[in-house]
């Protein structure tokens, strides 16, 4: 589950979640907008504060599809 999905499922504002994990609201907003990724400690705080519903693996981007052509 993404952080955005988690917040939406609970009708929670990013600023309220930011207070729970101890970061400025702008940090969560930037994460939600794809402007930054959380560091390891923030990933852990997000995991812990979502009771494991948002996992560190959820931040890993899927590999880009390949066309099968050699470069």
C-alpha cells in the first residue's frame, strides 16, 4: 500500500500524519508529490506508524521495462 492510499483510506491529512512521524508537513507533501523519497529512519517511522501497512519496499520503484534490444 502506498502512503497516499493509506492516508486516503483513513481520511487523514498529510499534516496530521507528519505530526505522528515527527517531520514537517512539507516533508510528507513532497514525498506524496514524488519530489523526494524518505530516508531509512523516516521509512521505519512510516512503517511503524501505519502498523506495517506501508512497507519500505513500497518506496522501491519497479524496474523500467526493457524493449529486448541491445544497447
